[in-house]
């Protein structure tokens, strides 16, 4: 463990290390979440020793295309909700998780929404607010001299049959 309360573990040791922390008095579970680093996902759990008020964050790294990790729900009952959220939002599969019902999404929409590879569909469908900004001469509407940009998080050519069928302004011909 480092002085900042961070422990980096291999995915195979995840459950064993957290179980050992619980036996050492870290009985208060705070959260589990994931961080998308492109080709890999980092999963972090935070537990606290209430007697000393010392928190510890346990980190592990998983390949993004095969993100599987042992569930901590057998050690901390409160981990169930956080694991369900991480599974739904980041695509992490928790082995041994008893309740895997979706929390927020009604149906699977392809990529998990918090992954960097996921397109932000709402931004692609709605007009981007920049199109309604006033121009220098006080007119309302898009500035014709300015190339229309895609909103952040929307890949080039998203929702077009042929991405090459667009002119310089970004409008579909």
C-alpha cells in the first residue's frame, strides 16, 4: 500500500486483497467505478476503516475487450449496486454478481454509454447549440462562412449512409 492509500492489484487478486482489507477493519464500503483508458479499463473500489477513518482505494486494470472481474458483493453487500452500475455503464462483467438487472438503461444500445468508443447519439440527433448563435451583423442563425462542426463525442459520418456525401460545410448533399 502506498502512503496515499492506493493499492494496485492484478485482476486475479482483486477479491482476495479486498477481503483481506475487510478482515483488517476496512468494513465500510464506499464505491466501485471504472475509468476508460481506451484499450484498457481501470476498476477502483474504495473502502474505509471507520475506527481510524483511513480510506484505501484498490485499483486493477482489465483489457477493455474482455473486462471481467470477481464480484465483491459477497464481501460487501453495498457493492452490488455499484457493480451493476459499472457493468451497465462501462461493460465490466462481475463474476458471481447475483443481481445483474439493469439499473438505468431499459435496453442494450450497443457500446456501454460511458466508454470512449460509444457515440453520443443525443448530440448527433439534436441541433448543436452553436448553430443558433448570432453572427457579427446581428442576424440569428448559423454563420454561413463557418464550417459546421460535429458536437464532441460524435464520430465523423455518424448517422449518414455514405460519409463521403457531404460538402465542405458538413451538410449532407
